[in-house]
C-alpha cells in the first residue's frame, strides 16, 4: 500500500511500515531536492480537505511568480503565518504513528530518507520529507529558490550556511585557497523541535545551503519556489565542510570580523558528489489533496 493511501484512510497506521519497507512502497531513488515535474495530482477522494493545506496552496499560487522572482516581505509574512499554524493532521500525519516514536530505530547503517510531493507546478512545489532517527539530508543548496520549511513532527539538527565574498578583507577567510572550496558563514547550527515556527531561506541568504539530521524521526513540510529543475539550471549541488583551521591565514581561530562574528562561524565548503546512501526514496502521494488549478 502506498504512503498516501495509508495516510488518508488510516491516520493511526504504522508509517514505518510503508516508508522503510521495499516490499510495500513504490519508490525511485532521488537525491535531496531533485524533484522533477510530473503528472497533475489525482482528484481528491472526497469533498472534504484540510483548510490549512488548501489555504497554503492558494497563498502559494498567488505569491510565487516563477523563476527569477522572490516573494515580497509582506508575502513572506503571509505565507509563514499559514505555515506556523499548520499541524501534522493537516497533511494526514499524527504523532501517534509508531514511525514518529522517539524510541523507533532502524537497522540500516545509513537510514534512508523518503519524500512525497503534495503538489508541484512550474512556480512552486509542496512536499514532505520523512527522516528516520539518524537520517540525514546532506549539505545542499537551493539555487535561485525561496524555501519555507515547517518541522511538523520530531526533533532535528539544522546546520546552514550562506556564501560570502572571499575577497572581503573584513572577514577572516580572506586568503587564497588551492582547492575548489569556497568560504561561507554559518547561519544556523542547532537543534529544533516540533511544534515550532516555520523558517525561510532565500536565493542568496537565510541559510541557502543547509543540512538536516534527525535526532528523532521527523516530518518536514517544504514549500519551494520555484522547484528544482535541472533543465532550467536549478539543479541540486552537495557540499562537505573542509576541516579547520587551515582556512585562517595565521592559524588563529579567535579572530572576529567587523560585525563581531567569531572565526568559528565560518567554514570552507567544497562541492562533492552525493553518496549512494544519501539518495532519497520517492513515495507516491495519495493523501489529502488541494483543489483548484495551480501556476
């Protein structure tokens, strides 16, 4: 049985059974974020649907104007106000599901992450990511995108960066490096736990490059505008942090820039190929649907 069918028909079913078992899930491997356009979602199974999810869809349809545009501050506040109030039940989830039990474990060395797409068009996509305990969405970027994230269930560690200008003498990273690594400033490095407010990242700020690691099993609702599209030049790149302290010219780690940021708030990021164990499993969505035409 596919994920959406179980979510829609039985809100207290065992999510772990159809997220983690190859026998009961139709899957295809994808790297994080690499979500391609597909057929329109099926019509809703009934005339009822969660108001919050529908409100989110309508707001996205009005706010996201396509590639090259960024939502206005007013639109960002409007969208975040909807996401901030969304609950797991709005997308058919419940913390009663065994998958979201903090004590749940997996026998896999590298727990697989799964995702499902609620809706996608050329201007935006709505999707949910499922991370088992210990699961990781590795450090990756969002080129040309604005991304809203809402942790619906669980607890996870978030580490994010923004690129900085390596030629800026006000930063401790102003040196030449022989590798392909580029300097970045830490935006966030900490743990968040549901229920919590939503977050937003922009094409060049807000932690555009980030990594999620599940402390407990998690469900994350993402709004991405515009979606990843390899053919349109919005492909996903992955990175690793080059070990310190070699990025400091004099080896010191206790210097600060003009804004008072400690050197530990910087790092060099080097683009890498995503490891096989970090590829994602796609799950067909047949849960609560949105109504109306998109983009």
